C-alpha cells in the first residue's frame, strides 16, 4: 500500500508540473497571437492576457493525453535511474502492479477533466469567442437552440435583428417558419416580419410568402398597416459558415448540457454527428489516459544502465503523438459519418490500451 501511495503521489505531482507548463505555454502563445490578430483594437496587456487565459483551458484539455504520457515517461525514467524499479521487482512486484497506482490516478484525473474542467473550459471559450467577435467584425452575433426552434441574433451600429425559426436545413441556408424582429440602435422595435421560409444568399435573406408589421410609428396601428408579400430581401452579415461554426463547435458546450443540446440540434434539422462523437470521446477520456500511462511506461521501465534511453524516449513521444493524431482523424471520420460514432470515439483509446498492455508485457517478459 505504501508503494502504491508513493507512486501515485510522484505521478500526480509530475502531472501537475507538466500540466502547469503546458498551460503557461499555451497562454503565452495565445496572448502573442491575440495581440497580433487584434492589434487594431488597441488591446492592453491586461486585456490580452485575460483573453489568452479564456482560450488556454480549451487548448490544454485537448493535450491531456500528451501530458499524461510525458508524466508517466518522466516518472518511470526517474525510478529506473534511481534503481527504485529494480528494488520493487526484487521485492516481488510485477510491472503491472507498479503501474496500478499511476493508472488509477490517471483515470481519476480523466473523470475530473470531463466532469469539472470540460465545463469550465467550454464557458471560458464561449466567452472568448463572444468578446473577440466584436474585434473581428464590429458586430455581435449569437446563436442558440431552444425546445421550440432556433434563435439567431446579429448586432451592428445600426441596430439589432433577432431571428427565430422552427427548423433549418443541414447547412443553415434555409429556415422554415421564420420570424424576424428588427430593432433600432437604441433598442426600439421597428419591424416584425413573418415568413414561410427564408433562404440565405450572399449578403441577404430572401424571404418567401409572409407578412410585415411596422411598429412604434406614431399614429399608426401595426395590424391595420400590415403588408403581405410574396418575396422580400433583407440585408444580412450572417453567413452559413458562421451559423454552422457556432452550432458546430462542441468545445463551447458543457459535457453536462451536451445530451440536451444534441436533442435540440436534431429537432432543428442540423447534423448531430460531430457532437455525438465529441461526447463519446469525452466519456472515453479516462480509458485513454490510462492507456497513455501504460504507453509512457512501456519503454521507460528498463534499467537506465541498459542503454538506449534517448531512443526509447523518442519512440514513446512519437507513439503519443501518433495516438493524438489518430484520435483526431477518427473524430473527423466519425463526424462525417464515414465510420460509426462508437468506433470513432472508443476505437483509438481501446486500441492504445491493448497496444500498451502488449508492450508492457513484452518488455517485462523479454
């Protein structure tokens, strides 16, 4: 028991150190890119650092597998150099027993990352995108889903437009059962427009049969002055990519809200594959981190005097990067429907787990 606590503590502190290093590096990199991208906005140092700190968590959480494999690598290299592994094996402890405590810690860290760090990173990233949207276009656009349909809002110096639609097609270029609420720059309602459908073209919405009400005009009753139309064009700065990117980025959604969001997205007519794959990948995180511990230990549990330590370290890092790349590739395939969602999410972690287990047993038994 004392040995397991010792290994667990050493692994945890190494993870904490490497995680902190990656976080600081990510924040500094983001600060540099933000300062260059939004130089025209004259952001101060504090504002730039604040935006960088909002973005950094989402970047670091995607690198957890790399952080864990480096933590395991440094742990077992240190134990080998100090001959502690030789002592534990002499005491009758097998390689799998020596791995048990770090694997358990990695799985606990994975659960904490999914349940706690993921929602915090999603909130921070969403706030980052909201704030930087003002610097990019000078407008504020928000998108949300409710149980009854889809809501869009776009703002500019001239006013605000709120759009509600019962359904949308897969690329958000055609809305059905749509209502437009137009407001002035002072927040006063100007017009309400209802239409059977609205099609998004270059720089404008093309509305089908519908009705238009002018509101807040002195001496006029909106219902009496309402006009029907067959076709109507409304200028818009929204694009299909903006809408899809907003709804299509699952990293801005808390894992606890993902299931409800997927249901609302499905009812609105959008593809839900990307969100389903992301959700399953998050659930598979503890398994992946456990596999990465075994992968990091596979080539570093040999005695330091055996030689070839540098080569083994390089192989371990390359395998860790390969797993990271394969997981990203599988996520893309799953999002596009090329492979099943479960295969895309759970395939790489399980394959890594069995590969690492085979490597550990091979290195242990020779």
